[in-house]
């Protein structure tokens, strides 16, 4: 089945717009910094968010202790 030309152009345009939005979002998460500096900013933001949202006891070990 061949997609009509008008629909395929709309799909390409929508996909392009979606990619642009994702690129801008990623850039803003990195404070518009590139490379290692941007990675560090992104990691700090993710860590801050996770620490804010996770339950306080989530890192408690559920493994039984070994009494040797």
C-alpha cells in the first residue's frame, strides 16, 4: 500500500517537529552545555529529581544478613 504524497509529507513534518522538540528539551536539561559539562548538569538534575521523588526507605537492603 502506498501512502499518498500529502500524508507522507505531513508525517515527515510531524516527525521532524517531534525531533526538534526533543532536541531542545535535551539541550535545556543540560543548560545548553555540550560534552562532559552538559552530562554533569544532566546527571545532577536527574539525581536531584530521583532523590526528591523516591520513598525514603527504598535503598534499605532486603537481602538477609550473613552471620558468619
